[in-house]
C-alpha cells in the first residue's frame, strides 16, 4: 500500500499564518505609498493649473471670469495639456474651482469638498507651501474649500 504525499494540516496552517503576517506588514505600507502618490499628483496638478491661469493672465492682461464649480473658464482649454482634466474629480476627491475674487480677495485654484482628511491636506500643504492650512499660499478658505493662491 502506497501512501499519498500531501501537506499536513499543521503545515498548511503555518503557511497561511506566514502569508497573513506578511499581508499585515505590507498593506499599511502600500496604503501610505498610495497616499503619497495621490498627494504628489494633486500638488503637481495645482502647480500646472496655477501656471496655466498665470500664463492666461499675462497673455490676456486679465484673469478668466468665474465659473461654476467643475467648469473650466472660457479660453483656458488651450493653456492646459490633454492630461489635465479641470472638469473631473481631483486626485484627492472633490472638484476643481476657479476663484477670481469670488472668495474674498483671492485669485486662485480651489478644490471643493475633497475626500482627503485634514492630515493628508496638511501633508499636501507641506509639499506646496508651509504645512499650515490656516495661512500661506495653500490654505482652507472655509469648510470643504481649499485654495492655492495664484495672485
């Protein structure tokens, strides 16, 4: 009589526990890496938008008029590359908005209702500005509305 070769229950349990342990170690690292990539994409998008609006103002001697949230101001499509989608969702959730003095005395690019938490927004602010959401060139204007100052 031949004995079939197979794994014992103990061996299978050891392998499963090792895989679970590796997953517990790896998943938080992957989530942090994903958030850092999201922050970098957002910061880059803000820089691209700020540059585009500033270039528009230099060439036209005025900034574009205000539009509704998520609507690209008229004439701005030629200043943004094909990869920049002003009408879509931002890399951190929420919608883009152009603020030409409609938010106090500021001219800048806004993100409205981002899904990112305050900690993530502070990390983004540290990459763009000073890490303080109450002041600087990137800050919270009101609840759910953050602006990057162009002028």
